C-alpha cells in the first residue's frame, strides 16, 4: 500500500475524530440542557395535576364531613373544617389538567350536593328545622356515591400521574 494513502487515511480518521469530538463538545451540553428542561417541565405538570387531584379529594371530603354533620349535629363542628378554593376554580383546573373521568365525577358530585341542599331547604321551609330531613332520602345516597366516585377517580389519576 502506498505510504501517502496510509498517511491520508490517518489524517482523514484524525480529522473525523476531531470533528466528532467538537460536535460532542458543542451539542452535548445543549442536548443535556434540553433534556433537563423537558424533565423539569414534566415534573411541573405532574405537580400541578397532583395538586388538582388533592383539591378535588379535599372538596369531596369536605362534603362528606358536611353530610356527617347535618345527619349528626353532635359531631365535630362543621366550621372547624378549613376553607378550600372555590369549586368553580377547582373545576377549571380539573377541566384543564385532569382526565375527563375526574371532571365527570366532579360535576356529578356538585349536582348531588346541590340536590341535597335543595332538599334540606325544602324540608326546612316545611318544618322549620333541617333536622327533620329524612336521612334515608335518595339524595343522601347519591351524594355519598358521588363522593366515593371523586375519591376513587382522583386516586386512580394520582397513581397514573406518579407512576
């Protein structure tokens, strides 16, 4: 083999290796920064979703505590329960960040809650006391089912978001 050919091949290999090293030095940190930003964005979105799932569960828990309080006035004072973000604000977050199943459970929860409040108002107007509410009224069962559905759906969404 010709010595010039060997020398030329060595130069080409060295030049190619140098170009690869230069490209790695230039693009390596850029690719790493891009991946880091992507992972940070995914973590941020996951954290937003988790917060929404917990807000939905907190609202469901609040309604369950309210149900227990109105059915048993000797239970812990209802005003001892912390304030939560307005349900419309939580609904907007759920619509944007959560799966459709949680939004469906959320709307059912509040429809059931509104229905039971209407029944209580009607009972109070008729008898003068909300304690005359028939606690076996179907609306109470629907509200409990809706509470359980929101909790179950929020748990499932939380597991999916954190796995």
